[in-house]
C-alpha cells in the first residue's frame, strides 16, 4: 500500500514547520489511534498516554520517514510498539479479536520452525548482507502478490475465499479452527491455502529471487499482512458500512472483517467515525498532543 498524495503534501508541510499541518494530522488520526489503544489498554488515560507518546515518536522520527507506506500504517506501527512496551505481555502483538478465542499454539498444520528450510552453516558478513537483500526483495514481492490476490478477490466479489485467506495469514489460525469458524471442511481450506501459496511463490520466481519453502512463505506472508494490511477496507468504505449504504456483498464482508475477524485497526476507524457523529469531546487530548510535540517541529 503506497502513501497518498495528500499524505505526502501534509508531511512536506510539517517538515517545513507548519503548525497548522501538524494540528491537522493529529486531528485526522488521533481518534482512531485512541480507539485502537482502548481495545488493548483498560484505562482511557493509559490509552491517551500511549497515543501521545506515539505522536512524539512520530515527529521525532520524521527526518528518517521515507514515506514508503501510508502515514496511518506508520502511526499504527509505532502505537503497537508503545502498547507492547506498556504491558510486556506475550499477547501484546495480537491484532485480531478472533485470536483471543482460538489459541495460536502449535498444531498439526502449523510449522514449529518457519525457518527450518534455511541452511545452518556459518555465514560470512557478505552472506548476511546478501541474505538481507534477498529477504527485503522477497517481502516486497510478497506484498505485491498479496495486493494482487486481495484486489482480484474483491473485484470478483469472492469474499468467502478472501475471508479464509485472512484467517490463514492475518489471524494465523489453524486449518481445523478455520473449518469451525467458516463451517467448511479442512480439505477445502487446504486447497485454498495451497492455491494462495502457489500464487505468491510464482511472484517470487517471476522476480528471479531465491525460492522459499512453504513454511518460510507462510511466515513472511503473515509479516507482510500485518504491516501492509492489504485486505483492510478503506476508511470511506467503513463509513459507508456505518451509514448502511454498502451493497450487500460488501456489507457482509466488512461486517465479517470488523466483527468476526475483529480487525482492531478497522474497528478503531469505525469507532472514530462513530465518535465524529457525536459532539466533539477530544479537544483536551488534541491540546495535550500539540503541547508535547510542537517543540519537535522543524524551525525554518
């Protein structure tokens, strides 16, 4: 997912020291960030604190921000690290509600070691560099493959298969648990999983990159899915869902994504949109964030 022209323009203004642009960015994202943090932290004060720390970290890191991903994704990545730091729990990296229902322990259809296919011999410094370059290229290719996969499913309204792929690589559920959620056979899920992995392996081969075993692809697919979130509906689509103006297939898919998959990112957007229909009571946190971050703005 690439940054929008609006994102780039806003960041350029902030880099030039424009306080109005910085205030605009806080206004745009603070609601959904607070909603996301509230789903993870029981106290609103704690949620607001980590959101404030997120904006501080964002503006301090702005000189190094290369704008290769949307601002929203970058902010959510920082926020997740802040929440993880807050509670240092093995559950802190969970990003979907359904994972709280189904344990992610080892199962018969999930590999115990996703890197078992890699060679174990000692590597030279140049080998490490080459391996890192290969991995970066593989992640980029997998990102393109996932975007193409999701785009094709949505264009064809094949939402049921997309839901299964989300449960496989986004929620990381076992085939047996997905069978329970979707009320279909494990064999059907295995076919879809094999087809998906075959498609992304084809992307890697097309790019003339080193091949990966199936377990390696699964591990990297989850990593890419968590960072890029290719299947997350646009904010405008979530708004249309809230207004009940979506066509039925889309409405059913968004409802699954929000309420069954339980994507915390999209639920945060939904809650923020719901709050915007009420009286605005967020001026206080806006002022807190402005006061704590304004000193980091570039002075022209």
